[in-house]
């Protein structure tokens, strides 16, 4: 019994003397609670919306004011024709377009009915349905407040879901799963592989060998590049032929963007491995520092626009956020590099920054 008590006491002392272990045990749950508490929101705020008013009468102007002054919506684009709607959706500038038909007020007073077209980006089906519900509620409130309940006057919303008219949830999850799986395979496995060499003592042998740090890094990550690319092709084939998720854009561009994200995720794994000394530390940092942000702060499940501003700013450094914009744009909207060059450049910049930092850390170990 005393032997067992001594063993347990020794383990407790070992844990409390290791600062990294204490940080993982107490710091990570707090960070996760804060992230989940603030990021998981069912409601929507500041949705980017555009209004195309073909009537320009007092009723449409009043309704436009009601919509844009609502806490749910934020005016994001000025539309002059129906052709502008498609361009705004492809740029990702708006999530919903509201189209008032010509002679709106005249039809409302003469016929008792006027139509409002609600065109919504349905790549996220849950958010699309919530946006339609918010808009319809504002229209009903204005109708009741202005004309009364028994007047017979009706403002009728006509809904059109873009890019996912059947509101399939798999359309939302497949691009996010690509990012999640690539981050898991690339960053986690790479960081564990390199830190395993440290634990075995073989990393020091590699560092004093004629191989340069860049050659060591390439040799370690090249197998994962190939395996991850095979995973991407497999996911796309299953998504197309099993789940019916289309690839409306250029397939070569999509594969090139996936390859860029693979290199970016591998760069994250390399950077983690240069700072972590054990596989356990590398695993915890990868899971808490990469996978959780990929799920929470990338727009994979929860809309970023509904999060508090600090988390919205924090999401800018999450590569999966930019990758999801690219993948959804190519697969679901069919857009090309002319609309996605900014996100591509951001991914290139993050990748180069991480590779330079990793090489610098390797050089420091050599010195």
C-alpha cells in the first residue's frame, strides 16, 4: 500500500513540475470552453445582404430601411440589375439578395398582393433557412403594422435557394471534411513523426548528417503529401458518385488548391514538431491548436459573421477558413481564380511564413 501511495505521489509531483502538462490540463479546457461558448451560435447577426429595388416607391424604401436597420442584416452591396446578383454571389460579397418587383406599392394597393424575391446562398442550408425566416418575419411585421391584420393586403416572399436548392446538408459538410481530414493527416501525423525522431535520438543524427534542413523536411513530409492527395481524390470521388455533391468549377484548379492546403497543413505540423519535444505534446498542440479552430473558427459548421468580433479577427489566421471559401466557391458556385485569388494568396503567405519559421528552428538546432 505504501508503495502504491508513493507511486501515486510521485506521479502527482511529476505532473505539477511539468509546466507544459499543467498548461494542457488546465489551460486547454478553459480555451475550449471559451471558444465553444462564444462561437456556437444558432442565431445569425450581420448577414451580408443586398437589395435590388426595381420599384423605388415609398413602400419598398420603407421595407429596405426595416431590413437594413435590423440587427440580423448588414447592407453589403449596391445592385443595379439582376445580373449584379449573380456576380455578388460568386464574389462571396452577399449571402442573400432581396428583389422588389416593379410597381410594388401600386400592386400592393390595387391587387392586395405584391411579391418579394428572396435569393439566398444555400451552401449552408441551416443558415439559408434562418435568413429566409428572419426576412419573412420582418416583412410580416411591416405588413401587419402598416396595413393591419384584416386588410387583406399581403407581401408574399418567393424564395429561391442558390447553389443547393435541395438544401442537402452533405453539401455543407463535404468541403469542411476535406479541410478537417487534411489537417488531421498532414499536421498531426507530421508533427508526431518528427517528434518521434527526437524521442528516439535519431533526429540529432539527421541534423549532423550532410543533409540540409530543407532536405530533411522534404524527406519527412513527401510521403504525407502523396497520401493526402490520394485522400483528396478519394473524397471527391465519393462526394460526387455517392453523395451527389457536384464539382461545378475547374477540377484542376480545385486539386491545385487542395495541394496548396496540404502543404500549408504540413508546414503547420513541421512548425509544431520543431517546438515540441515529445509526441504527447505535439499531439495535444495539434488537436487543440489546429483541429478545434478548423471545426469552430473556419465557418465549417458555425457562421463566422455571428461570432464576437475578437473571434472573427482570430479566424483570419486559421488557414481552413480561406480554404473553405475556395473549395465551396469552386465546387458549389463554379467560380474561378479571378474570384478566389485573394484567399489563395493568403494561403500561400501562411505556408511560406510557417516554412521559413520551421527552417529557422532547424537551423538553430544545428547551431
